[in-house]
């Protein structure tokens, strides 16, 4: 359970319930018994009908009410009105499509409403609390990921501080304390020390590090002392090695399961056997990027090997010590086929955004030895397309995702066609172009402009003048240079928001995919201008006239 407060009113709770095996929802009938997305019959249950029409009707929006807060680019961001459906369909991208039969509309206020506008609810809960309670059946870890990211993202807020020009003095803790927004209900809740969240299990984060590469926290000027202290303290991993040396009963317990049976004492940095309470404890190994090669393969081994007494022991397979953890994984048979790539994408999908997942997919195709790339795409298509499906539709979402992957692949001299993946009809730059909210861009431009120092402001003014001055003698090419951390990317972002805030479109272009990701809706030069990957003295751009790309 997670509790959050809105600026406009009372707090509300996001609750995720896990049912026991006897109560699990397994069939369409089970879903229909718990969740309804239809208007009840006022003749049989007038009170429920009154609550639903008062608290559980969305909008309405769309052509009926284009000024509804849910409208984004002329469409409802919640995808209302829904389609009529005679029967519930199970687990479509983690959620069912609920039954919404075509019945006679009813009058709610000044609007005529039917089942397409009903927010899913549970009849018993509605009658008990007489309030808006959205109930959904979820069958995906995405719900957990959303829950945590949503409640900890905080309110929109800005802090302003006057400081000397050129000085860099940013106190994040002070900015949070002085700049955060606390509504009246949230203040009451915190003053009374009520719980803001509740979890049924304790999660113990376990260290995964290479030999002599454990993280060390230190203050400037005290590096040597910090290293000396770290040499005397064990991590959860090195302490696990010691436990296996001294306690035979721990030999058959994997590293991830150790917290259920032993408690890590931070004062002594030793594992101690639990006397009670381990059934509600979960050990978690952090997800390691496959780009962190040796640490990733150590992570794979720790998930499978129990009783290890040292790093050398983990590197030893069938009596032979290997030099790298990757070689040890190979000898254990963990790298056969594409399973390691599937595992990497599955793990990343649990905690990271679809955009980050697509970046990893492109990296795997570029650096990994993938046997069947099309199968990799098919198996992970739902996670790779999740944001685009949510923004557009289930039919067009994969096209947008493939266009984004095509763009990312150019950095590795690859394309969808080379990898035997489905090609998209329109180029990535056209597919990726998303209508922007001019008012929102203006607000961001104003916010960014207020934060510019004098040098940055001067650069922005010169470049904006060059953009909007059509005189033939106005320079159009500028080179912006500065050390890391001086705010070059911030200047670019200010320019982009300002130009879009004036109703004009702009395509930020960079030479590499990594550089393009730093720009808002950035693209690579190879993608925008169709520059060939293999260049020579006679190379020309493949941008064709009278096309949508050329028009842009």
C-alpha cells in the first residue's frame, strides 16, 4: 500500500493485493465476479447506480468535451471511450479488457453516458465507501513498477536561489526541504506519523561486486582512511564467503536465499543465524547491466551457485579455475543459445522504462552474438512497445518501437533489414514526431530561461536571433564549446523548448546515438539526413526530395 497526496485535495491510496493460491483470479468469470465496467441496473440496485454515475464515470471527453483535462493532442490519454465488448478478454498487456455490453445510454448531468465511459470498479467496495475506487485485475509486474515510480516521483516544484555568477553551490537536500509542496491533508498525515507506505515483506539488497571493487563512500580529503576502513569491513558478498567457510549448514543455501535464514549484522559485517521471522524476508540481487560484462556474469553465477567460499571458488568449474566469470558461465552451459539475452531483457523490463529497454536491445544486437534476433524481438515485443502502445494503440505501437530501434541501430552500423526484423513503412523521423503542447513548452522555456547564467543567456539570445532573422548576412552556423558541467545541454534544452513554445518544430541532430539521447527528441545525423554508414569521397545523402522527411 502506498499513500500519495494530490495538490488539489485529499490523499489517495494505491494498493496492490496478492491473492493466495485458493483465491487467485484464473478465469473470465472470476474477473467478472470482482470487477465491473458497466452501469448497474437502477431497478435492481439504485444505490450502486447512483454511486457509479456520481463517482465512476470518466469525463466525458473527446468530441463531447475537448477541454477535458485528460485530452492530449486531441485524444484521451486514458483511451476513453472504450469499445463495447460482449465478453471479458483476459490479460492483454498485463490487464484484462473488461466486458462492456452495448446497452441503452443514461443521462448523467448534461451528458448521455453508456458503458464505454465507466471506470472499472468493485460493487461491494463502492457501496461500503461511497467514493471513487478504481479496481483493476493486474497480471504483470508492470503494476509494481508503476506503483513505486509514481509515489516517489514527488510533486512538481521549483526552487530559486540567488548566487554569485560562476559559483556552483547546489544543495539537493535543502532544495527538497524548502522547495517541496506539502498539502494540508499530507501535513496532517505526517504530523500524526501515520504510515505513508506498507510492505508485507522486508527486502534485503545484496552486494554484487568484483574482487576488491566494492563501493566505498568517502569525504573529500579522506580517501586513504576510507580505503583502510573498507579493507576491514566485509560486504554481504564477502561475508557470505566467510559464512560458507565456517557454517556447513549454509552450504546448500543460495546467496539470494541467505537473508531468509541469516541476518546481516552491519556493526560486525557478519551473517548471523535467524531465530525467527525469516519467512517474510526476501534477498534481492540488484539487476546488473549486461554492458558491465564481468560483473554481469558474476551475477549470473551467484544466482545459481551455493556454498561458494571465495571468488576463486566461483571461477572454478569441475576442478579447473577459469580466468573470467564469462568463461565460467560458458563452462556451466549458461551461455548456450540466446537465453542470456532473454534474461537480460526480462530483468531490465522489471525496473526500467521501455526506452531504456530498447537501448539495451540495440546494444545486444550490436555487441552480442545473438543467434535469433527476430525471436528476441517477438518474445519481448510487449515490453519494448509498452510506452508507444499506451500513447497510441496496440496496432501502431510496435511500428513506433521498431522505428526507435532502427534509429538506435545506426550507431552499430546495423538496420532492421540486416537483422531480419520487420521494417516500418515510414522513416523513424516521421514516426517519432509527436505533437507537442505549445503552452507546456512555453512554461518549460520560461522555467529554463530563468535558470540561465549571463553567459548561457547570451548564447541563447544569439542563437534565437539567428533562427528567426532571415537576413542573408546573418550567420547560421555556430560552435558551442565548454568544459563538462558548464551547461551546454541545458542551453540546447532551453533553445528547443523556446522554439517549440513559439509553435515551431525543430529536429535536434547529433553525430552519434549516445549524444542524441541527451537532446529532447534528438536524432542522429545518419537517420535525419540519410548519411551512408560507410563514407567515401563520392558518398551522397540518400534523402529524397518531395518526401515527408525532406519536408521536415
